[in-house]
C-alpha cells in the first residue's frame, strides 16, 4: 500500500476553488438542469432511439395525471422501463457520491470511498448471500427488504469491524482506518467469490453482471427506499455541515469547538454504510463514484460541506445517468455493466490523486 494512501490530509478546511458565494446557487441550478436534460436523453436513447417529442408527450401525460398515451407500447417503454431506470441510476450516483463525501470527511483522506473502506464489498457479500441461500423465494417487498437488510447488516458489521481495528489507545487512526478497510474489503470479495462458485452457470452469469453494477430491470418499486434514505441522510449531513468542516481541521480542533468526535465518526460510518448498502442492494457493485465526484465537487466549490454535499449529490446523479447511457449504447444491442465504465474512469483518477498527494498537491478534504 503506497504511503501516500495512508497519509492524513492537511488540517484545513479551505482551498482554492472555482465557484463561491452566490455562484454556488447558479451552479446548483445548472446541475439541476443538466440532470433533467441527461435523464430525458437517457430515456430517449438506448438500444432503440425514441423521438424526443414523443418521449416528452408520454412523460407529460403521466406527470399531468392523464396517464394514457396514443401509443401504449411507446408509453410502456418510456414510463415503465426507461424512466425508472434513469431515476434509479440518478439515485445510485447521488447516494454513492454523498456516501463518499461523508467517508472522506470521516477519515480525512481524499482517497477514501465506500470501496476503499470495504463497505461496498461487504454490502455486496450480504446482498449475494440472500439469493444464494434462497432468500428471493420470499418474493415481492419481503424479498427486496431481505436483500437490502442483508446488505446493510454486512456493511454495518464491516464498518464497525474496521472502526474497532483502527483504534489505538482510544483514538481512531485515519491511516489504520484506510488500511483495515482495504483488508476487510479483500476478505469480503474472497467470500463473495466463494458464494459465486456455489451457483450454477446461469445464476453465476447473472450474478457476475450484477456485481459489476447494472440498473437494467429497474422498476418503480425499486425507487422508494433509496429515495427516502438518501433524502434523510443528506438532510442530516447538511445539518452537521459545521461539525464536518471542523473535523477536517483535525480531531483536536473539532473537540475544541464542542464537537463529539467519537459520536460524529460513528454516525458517519453508519450513514456511509446505510447509503452504500442501499445502493448496492438495488444496482450491485459500482466503484469509484464515491471517490471521483466528491473530489470534483471540492475542486469546484471548496471544502465547505454546505456546498460540497448538494453539488456532489447532483453531479453524482448526472454522472451516473450518463454512464448508464454509455453502457447501453457502447456495444448495441448488447449492454455492458456500468462498473466497466466507472472503473475505467476511476482507476486513472485514483492514480492521479496518488501522484498529486505524493507531490504535495491540494484539494484534499
């Protein structure tokens, strides 16, 4: 493990950035418009392209309450297949980005994300255990809750294990947190591989595709729980923006202004685990979004979490919708796992961060 990976970020909360003050509101408006545009594009373009005008007419028919369209088949493709798909992609990108921002604040290391800390790998293990053990026989909402619950339980256990192993003399060592997370992540990946080997070839193919991440097959019923949890976690983190900013300045500085550092760190672990498990249980393993998007948000708006969190939320949603679109059109009529693209982009970004930190670069959290 490179030393630069485990080195703590400088104790500071400010750094050079591109947008500040009232410009943040304009940036959020631009990102909101970009999200709407990317979603319409994601609904219109795919294995078969659909005219923008007809897509809009179907969406407006449902949003206005009429619900019926002149072409029932077109209406089914737009409203029942592609719309929940792009919405789930947006939720996955938003959830992983917010989870990454929370975990990076926790460990004060810009190279941390749910995958580096082992949370995603543990959530994947919990999620694959349910179908492997026949849990989907529960069916419907009970089956879905079983996958989500198992993913969250595994992610939480992993996070707590990492948290406990990273303690030294009652203090949490950020470098140990990252190293322990990587080790636990490898262990969970090995266990997931063992589970996969117990499956028949048909189940194994589907499981492999899911583990690389996919929003194919999304339905409206998949959206409720992720939406509620992401909104609740974002609201809490926004209320804790000041303690999060203080934590970036160091444990002693945070304690000095009355922040209960231990309680805040446990809460951040819980939130990171919950968000990651929720996303992984519905879309599978998607890496590096929680690493890349918060970093780009800090580069644009600085380190203040009052700006980083909403910008990361919207930017992550736009990013994931576009990645899913690329996964559908890169090899038509076949579809590729979205993890192929996020990993292809994330690994060079990770190496760039390593070199940047090795040379004393800025924009750490």
